[in-house]
């Protein structure tokens, strides 16, 4: 059984409590340890990320200014990015993200909290990304 680090818990500040509960349950049942790399973002943080690979150096890491990481009308962010933590560091091996997704989906089902995984997106899969289902939470 894995446990989130203090730093990961701090990164969940501002994230909708339903999604935080899912993440906390998922780490308990996950086959793969993970860390929280991003929770709620400010508009400035989103603008800076969006500029990366476009007007600033670096690879493109986000495709939208309409991110679920931004503070919603409820006052919370509706997304988290989780990274596989393997052998003391982050791994980008997709096998790990499928394991994390299984844990997140199982936890969400147990808690009756609808979520979507970015790894299921057809056009631009995003393995680390999990968000509250917009059709349920953005009514």
C-alpha cells in the first residue's frame, strides 16, 4: 500500500474535495505508486504553460486555456495530474499510467464520483490527467 507525500498533499490544495477523496483512496489501492504533479492552477500558471512550446521555449504541455485545473465557479480546480513514482523518480512509461487509471477509476466508482481520464482521450491522450466529469460537475 502506498501513501501520498506531504508535497503531493499540498499540491491538492484548492482541488475539489470530491476529487481529492478519489486521489486519496486511489493511492491506497494502486498497483503503482504516484505523486501529484499538479492540482489547481492560477490563470497566470495556465497562460505560462500554454505559452510553452509556442511563444516560450520548451515542449507543448497543454492544449487549452480552458483547463479543468483552473478555479471553477465552485471555487475549486476540477483536475489533477498524477505521475508514476518508480525507483525514486517519475516514470513516463504508459504501463504505469494504466495501473494508476485503474486505481483512480475504481476509487471513483467506490465513491460514486464520476471522473474522466486523459489517457482515454482519442486525439491527444494525456496519461497523467484526471478530472471530474464535466457533464456532472459543470452544470
